[in-house]
């Protein structure tokens, strides 16, 4: 083995076609999470050293979990948050805008009510997986000529082909784009998520409600960040 | 006499043919390897000469020069031991070859007693060998299950140098191992965790379902103890099945990293990696001083 380099495959390559889960997202070094920007977008990572450069695939799905503030209770209905505004700002600024822009689905996980604890009408993984598998099959079938396997890998050109929006749906997206001051990347990513929601319902076209739900997963960064 | 043996070498995940040219001639006895070998290949001189001796053949003290072409690319690791040994045996007329060597690739690390040890990255090596156009590839026995995943190339597992010699002499045949990909049951995936462990949180569950279906990135924000980690960990139980092509891509990386299990080399589960937050940028994106596959 070469001197000094025994760890050659990064976690992002080992997570290829799978999940990279970063728990306590804000506890990571800032420079550690910022290196994810390029591989998230490109699906591959090129490592260059003095005498060689090598490209490894990194088509992973990033899942991150974090608290909203240092004490953990900002925005909570049950406990009061003890952090100052500056502290919260500083804490949240560890997740930069460019990185947040690349996260399609942002969702709050609130405290649950006591009644729910004994609720036995909960879906099992097998039931959910069935729907997921069906939606993924639709995607694989649709993209079999295009050398991609899921909606997340859609390129702008392919999006034009497979994600047509009708007039009303387009208007809704336009409104959201202006009101939420979305970036061009966020625009594209909303359509991709809407495409997946439509696939889960086995709907051929992207409808207004699909776009609306996809936009719903984008508003969190305006509430917190 | 000059002989040429072919091998496949990996640069990252891309493979290329390495021609192992061996020339044995009269002169001051020496054994030299040229063609940008690194330290680990220079050490193969000792392994090769002793393995030949311990397999019952003579390692003649003559002038032996081994060239690894293309000579412009740096090579490392021990997977070229086997082709060097075969080349020396042919060049010294101890092995009369009856097979078409232009269609066979050789990969394997030699042990001092002449047995052949496993190498990392056999799966991508076989895939690349098939792409290059080889009909057969001689590989270590311990790697044969992994190699059998690749369709369209005869991967023949060998235990020791003598098995290769008698095969090349035409005295024996080697059967290749067969994996019946279609019959590998996806149902075998059993988890001790389930989404029903998490009560409530319908919104977050719905979001994760969408993320899993389309492969989208996802961020969960919430107070301590609300179930963020539990939810994320259970994501693996709802991820869509890996297709053959995706599975091959995943296994290629695990093979090069030396993380495939010899007994059960097939990966049918999507990877789930959750590094601790103390991870360094290099460990996250990869690369050491020289970003080459481990041990190859």
C-alpha cells in the first residue's frame, strides 16, 4: 500500500446508490459539510493529487438531522427556548445557503402528543416499501433510454422532456418562485420532487397538488434560516 | 527467450491491460522489474523467485528483465505476481504453453509456498477484462464467487501455481464458479427495526417516503428526542430494491475497497452510511496521499 494513504474511499463513494446519513448535522466541521456541495450536484467526486487524479461515483442521497438551536427547543410548543437570537443565528449559519439550496425536502419533526403514543394504526415498513418500489419502477421504466435510475438524477434537458407543467401548475410555481425568492436550482429541484410525488400516485402528469406539496418541503429554510 | 503475459490493472475504477514482458538471457545474473513499479512490486521479486522454487521448478540465475507496459503509468500492489511467475517459467522453457495467451488475463498474488492469495478489486478487474475483450481470466480461488457475478467472461479460480501450470500445459481444465443471479432472493432482507416503531410523525414519514422513492436529499429539524434519528435509521427498510446495474456499481466500489465478504460477495441492499460528526474531509470524500484503491 502507498505511504500515508490507507483510507482511499470516502464515505460518499461507499454510500453510492444508498444513503449518507449525517446525524447532528451542525456538529460537523463547516469545511467537512461544505465539501459535499460538488458531489451532491455532480454524482461523482474527482480526487486530484500530485501524480494522479481519480474519479469515483457518489450518487448518494443525503439525509441530515439537526436541532433548531443550541438548546434544542427553538420553535417548540412544549418547552421554552433559552437561546439568544445571535446564538441561534450563529448555530444555524453552520449550514450554509448553497448547501441548504441543494436539499430538496426539509421537514420539521415536532414533539408528539401523548394520545399518539398508544396509537397502533401505524404503517409498517413493508407497506411503505411497496409504494416506494412501485414509484421507482415507474422511473426506471421511463428513463431506461436515458441511463439514469431516479428523478433526482434528471438533467435540465430530460426535465423538459418528462416534467411538463400545464398553465395553472406553472402559474403556481411562478408565484412561489417570486414570493419565496427561490433560486433557479430550487426551481428545478421542486419540479423533480413533484415528479416523484406524482409517481407515487401513479399519475402520468405533474398536477397542481404535486407542485404545491413539493413547494411545502421548501419553506422551512425561510422559517429558520 | 521473450514471453508476454497479460494482466489487468486498475486505476481508480478504470482498468487497462498491462503487458508483462519477461526476457531471460545469458549474462550477469540479475532480476530487474522496470515500467514504473512502486515498492510493493519490487518486493514481488522475492515472492516470485521463492514461489517458483517451492513449486518444484528452478529459478535460474540468469539475466531476467521484466517490463510492465505501458511503462508510463505507475503501478503498485501484488496482483502482478502471477503473470510475472508464468512469464519466467515460459521464458526459461520450463512451461510449454498450449493455450492462446492473448485471450487470457492473469491476476493474483503469490505466497512463498506457491499458493495464490486473494486480491482486492476482482469485480471491477473482471468487468474491465471483459470490456477489453479477454475470454478468460485466471484469478485467485478465494475471489471466484465475487468474479462469477460478472457475465460474459470465464473467471477461473486457482489455488496455486502448479494448477495454473498444468492448465496452461493443457493437462487439466478449470471449471468456473457459477452464480445464479436471478435466484438471489430479495425477500431475505430482514430488519430488526421498522417504521411502525415511530409513533405519529406522519409528515416526516411522508417526506422520507418521497425522498426514498425519488432519491432526493432530505433535512430533518426538530427538538431533542422527537425521533429524527430513529426515522432516518429506519429509512433503509423502505429504500427501493437495487437493480442489477446499480448493484454492480455498488459492489465495484466495495470490491476495490476490500470490503466485500469472500463468502457472500453479493450486495443486494442499498448502502447506509452514517459517519460520526468528527469525520475529516478526506475520510468523507476519499483520497489519501495517492488516491489509489487499497492494496492494489
